[in-house]
C-alpha cells in the first residue's frame, strides 16, 4: 500500500513550522500555512477558518493532517471531513495538554479527538494520555533530513564562542534564565533568533545578539557554524524542534533535563535545569570536547534516522488502511 501520500494536506495555523513542513514532506503532502493578519482574536480565528475551508474545497484532500493547538482548527476540519469522508490526523503538540491557554479545555478536547482517525504525539507520556481517553495515537518524532549528520567540512568552520538559542518567545521558554546565563558568560556571543519583544531586548546583556527573522538558509548556516545550540523548555513532556536540528547538524547540544529529552538524545546531549548557573555549566561541558560531542551526535543521528523511518512506514500503512476502508 504505497499510495498513501496521494492528495493530502497538512494545515497549520501559523506562518511556518518546521515540524509541520518535515512531516508533510515525508508524507508527500502539501503543507498549508494559514496566519491571519487580523488583530482581534475572534476575527482572526474566523478569518483562518474561512481560509481553511477555501483551501479544503480547492484541494479536496483524502487525508487532512492538522497541527494543534489551536483547537478551533479541529472543529473546522471535522465538519468538512464528515461530509467528504476524509481521513483526519491530529498532530498534537504538548501545548494541547500543558499550555494554560488550552489545558483548561483538555477533557472536552480529548472527547473531540475521538472523532478523528489518528493522533500523532512526540512521546509515550502523551500517547498514554490519548489512549486512556479513547484516542488512538502514534509516537512520531520530527523527521531528520537523511542528507545531514556530521559533515566534517562544516564542523571545521564552527565559531569558537557562538551560542545559538532558537526561540519563538512562547510561554514555555525560560527567557529570563537564558538572559541571566548570557550575563554570566560575557566571553560568549549569544545569538537569539526570532522576533524578540522589546521588553526582552531591553533586559539583554551586551553579548546577546537578536537575529530577528532568518530565512531557511541563514538559519541553517547559523546552526551549523555555532559552537553550541541551546534548546530549553520549562514544560515537561515537550520535545524541542531546535534539538532535532542540532542533532542533524552535529552541533553540540544543551537541552532541558526532562525524561523525554534524555530518553531520545541519551549521551549525545548535555542537560540542564532552567537555572542560569546550570545552563552555563552545561555549556562549559559541551565546549570542553566538541569533537567527541559531534561524534556522539553523529552516531545518535544514524540510530534515530532508522527509528523514524520505521515509524513513518507504520504511519503510512495505517493511513492506507483507513483510506481503503473508507473508499475515499
């Protein structure tokens, strides 16, 4: 059953998302990003819903994958899919379960998810929560680019004092502690990506550089030339997109000391609490032997590429059965 990738879309209510794009690519689906420019939150959701329906009517997909949150996207897609008999897959980020903005509605949300065909999550804890509430779920990490890994010619070009911190300025990022860690390490240049709020910029020490928006090529170069990459969260059961990117580029990685991250990255990463002194200490460990760190990342990369290829194959087979049963 190798026809599962015909006529599918992956819809995300955001300007761009790396996980959405990589999953769409491996499935052969069209990635659709919808981000309303309206300021009023209610009107913004209405505008996004209208754009979503317009896209679905134009593409008439057999499979609809959606990134959640935001939860209202699920309502729109379910109404469309029920009439068209499309297969619906929900890519559930940890914010569905743990973000205060959405967590209050979790019981209702999980009941709603029972009407979708399949949920995708990034770890066993979230999968267990889904299964306990009657939602079929598969663990699927971010696909790693198979042409990445430890490129020695790139590794030789790494800066000696460049710390990269990819950020979206979301409520699970320990921004204050990151800035404090930067102030404790004036010998390092800290590069913070994304559109930083002025309040964050105003509290930053002099060795912090705010890159603003970077296109894909600029960002990739920064990942590959940085001395170390920092990927932190204060939210348990949350994987880090930037950590996957560090793994793919063999860039020494410091990430949060949570069970799911330790289970995935093992000894290929360095772990820290969200305290400034702990962050600085973890960076020092990563800087002590970057060659050994890159080697461990390269070995882990090969292992994870094989694991994820199997997980993606299982997902495609599951979708093929659902398409066949529904005869869409």
